[in-house]
């Protein structure tokens, strides 16, 4: 796994849309010891963001799933907390392609 942690709000790359969620399973231990693990999925268009959000919402380990057209520090801090209390990771199609292919059946189990 690559080190995709970002330490400051201004390190978030510019994309059309973002899906932000709280990874409840990875929070509090490992690399996120003592912190909430927040995932930011960078999306090129709204349909892609909706697909990622639907996949996140289908998982028991994801909470506070939100889609944003832009991220503002005050909005982010209000919903998730200040960066100093978080372990924030940026995710892309290259680092987590299965999350972006959800609507195409990439995450569906075959019987």
C-alpha cells in the first residue's frame, strides 16, 4: 500500500468532485493510532463520485459518507475534525480502482 497520507488541507489535489468518509475499521490503530482515519476519494465527475459514495455507503466500516463539489476547510473541520486529530488519506482510481468500478459490477460477487 502506498503512503497516500496528506498532512495539510492545502495538499488535497484539485478534482471535480470528492467523496469523503470516515473509515471506522482503520481508525485508532496502526498508521492511524489515536486518530480518525478519513478517506478522500478524488473524482473526475459527479457520476464517478456517486458510484464511489454508493460503494462506501454499502460497507459497514464507512461512516459520514459525503459527496462534495469542492472542499472548504471550515466545512471539512465541522464534519470530520481538524487535520491534527485525523489520519487523512487521498485515494484515486490508480490507488483504489475497485472503489471506482462499483457501478460497473467490479465489486459484485458472482455466484
